[in-house]
C-alpha cells in the first residue's frame, strides 16, 4: 500500500472543519440543537450515539446533503454552509454502499470521475490508472470486472470507499460504514479503515452506534444525545472520565448505585470516594457508577466490605469472570478475579464473599435527571 500518496493527489493537505451553533428541525423535533465542534486537520473523528441522537443529521449537514436552519459550517475557515457535497469536495460512504448494481466494480469506482464537466474530467487512461491504484489501496486488485452482486458485504464496502476516494475529496465521511456486516468482518474492516486513514491523511468523520468501534478507531469521540453533544474527548478520556451519568450508562459495562453524598464524597461499596466534579460542598442524593474492574473481592474481616453472592463463574481466559449479586443492588455484576483464587477453591458458585469498590464516577442525582 505504501507509495500511494506520492502517486495520486488524494494525499492533500488535511482540512479543518468548524461547526458553529448548528440547528436543524423536522417539524417540532429538533434533530440538531445549537451544535458546535471543531474537527482537527487529519483527524479521525467518531460521532457516537443511539438512534435519534442527531449523529447522522450532523454528518449529512457537514456533507451538504442536509440543509440546516441555523449555524455555520466552515472548511479551513471558509463558509461552506450553502455549498453542495460536490462543491465541498466531500467523499461520502453510505451504510448500504449505494453501488450501482448494473455497473462493474471498475465502473462504480470511476463513476464520480466520468460525470465531471468536460473541462475537469481526467482522460480515460488517467481514470483507469487511478481506479486500479484505488483498488490496490482497498485490497481488491483483479476484481474490476465483477458486479456488486458477486462480492461479499465487506468487498462491497471497500468498493464504496474506493469510489468516495476516487474524486480526490477534501474530507471523507462515513455513515455507519460497517453496520450491515457481521461481527468478524466488522473487526477486520476496522483495522483496515484505520490503515486507510493513515495512508490518505484525510480529515475523516464516521457515524456509529457501536461504542467499541468508536473507542477502537477514533482519535476523538463525540457522544451525542437528543440533538446535542454530551461529551467530546479521546477514547481514554471518554472511557476513564465520562462527563455525565448518561455517558456512563451509554457506554455500558457499569453498575449504578444510588448513594448519599456528604461534603463532596459518597460511600460506594464500602469505599469513601469523591464526586466526579470535585464539588466539596455538595451533600445529598448521588449516583455512583462502578465498572467490573473497579470491584475487588476482599477478606471477610475487612470492615468496609459489602456482602455479595457468587452466581456464576466462567473459568477460561487469562482471568476468571465472576458474576455476583451484591447486597442492595438488583442487577448482577461481572468482575474479573485472578485465576489463583479460582484454582485455590476460594471462588465457587453459591459462595458468599465481600466486595469493595476501588474507584467510581459519582454525580449529584439532579444532574442525572436534568433531561428525560
């Protein structure tokens, strides 16, 4: 794959995108509500959120496929709000590929070049060279004469990406690019997309509802909710320092506890822990979120331990996964314990144990209920 950037114009200077106070409504429904963010040049940014959160509307607004009522979109400082997708030089990859069924792979990739105005259209030989080079880049050499129906889902998605790259875009946008693929193919294409991004250097934004996908692929993640941005950060920041209860619950893998805070601290599973916002004056109801790796099994003679019951044990892999019922909590919680505890007979189904939280994200309860 190396060398592509020196032979083709696709490796152009990356573009900065500024979205300023963007608004879009469908009747009484606000799909976007005063959304602002900056996409850094050459960044791979994920828009993450559930259905109806506004992520696809935001992507299509950046592309020029959806008109907005309020706000401004700038490419490298220039107002692009009223420009079309073509004028913005955006490459767009749809979830369902949108390939032309009656065209071969070669013709699908070449389509965007062939429909350019005569004065901008490359010669036939240049189009052929560029298509073959792109098919090498997306690891599909030799499939030029096949039709979409003769390809796997993963291959069709690669063709769709090659077609988007063929027009030499300033920006690459992908809407749920792996949504229609099975889990194994999704994981393979994640690694491949990261390699493509490194190779081309394009500013790239992709939409997903898959938390693992966003955290694995992106330089930064934008979590959206009800047409607004809930949090922006690196995958580490999003995972380690979720800014709100909503982010904690959306990312999943956490146990939620209703606790009481006193002067900025709360007792969570036997441990005294500070509020996430470091508010030393707050006292009152709070919500604590604890991940499985933040819970440890402790000796019965440690006073702060909380009683729990071992419900299930999965003794495979480098660590042992233990499913617990914790006193005062309705849902079961999975934690990992060292293999030695299981092999030594200290962890058995039906056994009573004591657990303690080593860390947690604690928020005042009113923040959790600020929006329905």
